[in-house]
């Protein structure tokens, strides 16, 4: 039986000039009931919610077994978010950071306001949009066995998704500057091996007990056990510029989880996770995306991005084949290589428009729904 997978996407709300607009709560209040309904199996597009900032909307799919169904729901979710934005004269853009300078507006919920007060500029500047993939696991024990094995490959997912070259009106020099901003949170980034569900939960409880973070939901590992669902939640990626890349992430994430679970069931030992190398690999992936070398999880030495992505596909090939996803992944990767990825496309638009950030956002809105 195939594992189910689901995708959460966060989007910027922008006005006609391409600048972020603080209208998320207003958009949800104005949306029809179906857009705000709890998830119902079989419904298209999943849920629609606010995020940390009023300049964002978040969509989520239902758990899906078939990749084609997931792809359809990702597109339906984007359309649903746009219908809500239409009611307040805004648009959604799949941009992981705003190209324009901004001052973020925290959603008026007690937890968010407390985080803003406690974390200062880190919270005030968290207008960043990610893509989170949930993949079903049997229980926490299987989930931790998976977490202990997928860490070396998460930086490759970040490189594939990299879609945030601009920050506060300037080219940041990074393909994913969102990953740099996100790294300011005290619990973000790669995690060590845990060995058991008990050790994982003890670590989370210890972090909460320090009083530094509000609760377990602020444990922002690159991949973690979901507190809400029986899933491993892979959180490392930028929101993807186009729906195809988000679909690709879903397929590869499921392939990673299935491969890791099989290795654990077969008694193969988990790799030794050196968090300093995992963090370095992630930083490098965020810096260059697909435009330069990445670190190979086999050698921890630089290798061409094409080669490292090929290593990831080879690693999960059996799982992709068994799920019927291999041909689709091959096609989706071909499209991604042809386009250059989200960061490369944004920079190309910027150059074509002689540095006009408004045009970058306009093109991103178009591709969000393409």
C-alpha cells in the first residue's frame, strides 16, 4: 500500500504594485464558506488559513496516495487562495521572500503576538514562505527511524526548491535567502540522530523546558514528527514558484521516507549524522540552489548539482518505481532543469526588466497559476 503524502504551501499576498499587503484575515473573512471549511476527504484544494503574517495565505492538500491527485490538489489550492485574495483586491505569489522591502504585520493571535514580543526582529522579519511535505508513517518509532536516515538528503530538496533570491529590495546573493532568515530561530535546521521515539520526545520536551520557545510546535527541525498528524513533516523547502516543482517535492519526499523505512525494517543501520556537515550542506544549497556545486551526501565533497540530484533519484529509485512515480519525477526534473529553478527565473526576469521588482512579482503571479 502506498504511503499518503500532503503538501502545505505558504504564499505572499501582493497588491497591484507587487508589494506585500496585509489582508490575509480580511481575505479569509470575505472568502466563501468552502474556502474556510475543514478538510473533508475528497474535496479539492484542502484548507485555506492565515500564517504568521497578514501578508500571507497558506494552503494544504489532503493526504493523497496518487501523485496525479496531489498535483491536482496543489493547483486547486492555489486557485482557492487566489479566489480569496480576489475579494480584497490582492493576488497570491509563490515567492519565498518578498522582492520589495516590507514591514511585516503579525496576525492578531495571542500566540503569534507573544512570539513577536519574545523574538524581536527575528519574528518581525519572518515574512518567509515555505513548502512543507507530510508523509505518512506507521507510528512514532517508524517516524524517528526515518528522521535518522533522511537528513543527508534534505539539502538537495532545498536546492531544488530555492526561490528567494531577493530580500528587502536587493539581490541577496543567495538562491534561497528564506533559509537564511529561517535559520535565526533557535530550533531551526538539521537535527542529530535520536535512535528511538522516546529519545526524540525527550529532546523536544527538554527544548520546551528551557523556556526559550513557546511550545513543541516551535521545534523547527528541517524534518520532524508532526504534532498533529501521523506523519514525518519535511520543512526544509522554499515555497515553489510553480506547481510542478511542488509536486516533484512531494514525490521525492515520499520516496525518501519510504526508502528510509525500508532500510530500518531491513535492519540497516542509520548513517552517522554530523550536524555540522548537514548545516554546511544546507547553507551551500541555499546559497547556490541548482546553479553551482552541492555537497554529495555520499562523500561530503562538492559535486555538480545535476550529479547530486541524480544521486538523490538513484537513492529513492526503487521507492519511486514501486509508487509509479519514476516517470513523472523524470519529466518534472527535466522541466525544472530547463527553467533553471525559481531563483534563476526571478533573476532573469529582474534583468529583463532592467531591475524592475514589480515586473518580477507580476511574472511570479503568472507562474504561480500556470
